[in-house]
C-alpha cells in the first residue's frame, strides 16, 4: 500500500477543530504580531524545556542566528560545531562573518564527539554549537566542561530535540548558555509554517534577544543595536499552543514505534547479517523518560542508494539526513577542507537513511516497511 515518510494529514486531522478555533480566535483579536498567544507559548515552552525564558522567533534558523548575535559573535570569531547537521547550524555562523570550525561526530549517535573539541580551540574561539541530532541529546557533560575551562558560550541546536533529555534528566536547550528550537511542520512540535524559539536561563541574554528580534529597537524607533525582523507570528503561536498539549503523547508514540522497529528488524535477521544497523539511544537506561524523541529514525545500511530506489518503487518514503557534510559543501570551500578530513561524518552521509517514525504510524505500516527492506536485501 505504501508508507509515507511523514503524514501531516493524519497528524493534523484529529486537531482540526481545535486548531481552527485557535486561528479564528486570533483572527477576531486582530493581534497578529507578538500577540498574547506568543507570550503564552513562550512561558509554556520555556517551562517545558526547564528554562526561565523563552523568546519566540521566526524560524529555527533565525533562533540560531539571533542567539549568535546576542552573545556577540562576529567577524574573526570562531565557533566550533559539527559538520553533520542541517545547513542552518553552520550557515548562521558564516552569515555573521565568523568561522565555523568543524569537529567530527560519534559514529553511534551522529552527534559531535566531545573528545575532539579541546584540540580545535584557539584564541579566536568564542562558542560551541552542539547539535542534538535526530532527537537525542549530544554528550553535554564533557562539552560543558571544556567550554567552562576555555570560557566559551554553548549554543544548543535543539531544533530536532524539544523535550529530549540528557542522562541526568536535563532537557535539550536548558544546559548551555542558550537553546534554539524549530517549529518547522515536520518537527515533533510543528506549526503550520516557519517558527522557532530561543530558550535560556540568562535574564540579560533573554532581554537582548527580545530587543534584537524587533530590529534592535527599545523603545520602539530607538536603536542602540542592529537586529532584524525575527518575530514569531501570533497565528503560529496559537496553533502551537494547541499542539503542545499533545507533545508528550506523540513522543511516547514515537518511542513505541522505535521499539517496535527494533524488534521487527531483529526478527527479520537484517541486523544479524549486518545489512541494517539500528539507532543507538544511549540514554535509555539512564532513567530519562525522553531519552530520545525520534524526530527521525535513522538506519545505517548496505548499498543505501540502491535500497532507497527500491523502497521508492514500493511507495515507501525515505530521506537522507544529510547527504553532504558541511566541509564538502561548495560554499565552505574557502575553509580548505578535503574529503577524508572528517571520516565519520562522510561515512554517515553515505550509509544512513531515515524511515517513517511519525506518531500516527501503525504497526501494520511498520511491518510493511521492514518486510520491504528484507525482501530487497534478499533479492
């Protein structure tokens, strides 16, 4: 029958009346810019992320950009991050004239390898951006330790990880100087367009972000700094306030789907034969409830491109997150990297594939996905 990678229609249909009522209420209020729904969402998301402050912004990309601006990143500065993420992670650094400094990933989690960070620190280093990729927190303990020793700010790219918990129960976005969230429709908490949020426990930094998102003006029309138009629309906040009520339930379903996949793949023999390698939820045994929120369920497989082509013929959706590491992107050629500089990132780019994991995915659909993969490798 076919299984889509993501089924937003199935996701939104049960919420139709609630979402439309929230939109109608916003329409009647006429408070379209930074209305009360934005403030309400900021308080709720900040609390959910175990932080004191939340500032709604126009996208996850702009959350990263404004966070970097708020801590003063600019030309000549260096920001340490991973070469294996969505482009915004490195793009935001470069847009401010700073230099992205890449550190290879841990091959099990696909997150930045903390053991390699110290060697990359120079006098120009100002910050570290760890990415909580696919919905699992990076190993923040050693990252925060090295940052403290060298007086570096830590910006958590939690675009794919709202609610995800580190081994000690701290949530993504609450551990560093600042956290950045995305509400893109495909995220676990997605709006009906673009949206994002900055979360932090630093009151002064939060105030700076608030001013920067309105062109740096405070009071209105008086500017001590240059910001931008980084506001979250009230309508999107209204939608998110509805959807936030269901987020934990959706996370539980994603985790249930992940465990079912693990069982099905083990039963298929694909894991034992080395055809498929499953994700490694490293904090599962720590007691953290949200050890991995599975924004994506990513396999490492043999003959990845051939497998994807065959699955497409069977109507099963897949995606590669991400096919080209940053150091091999044409726009970053000026950094002087060559193939082989970050071997784990390059290997992941060639071997990984995401399969459907959305909350509404049925057990029957999961069986269909695994059976299709088993048949493809058998033939």
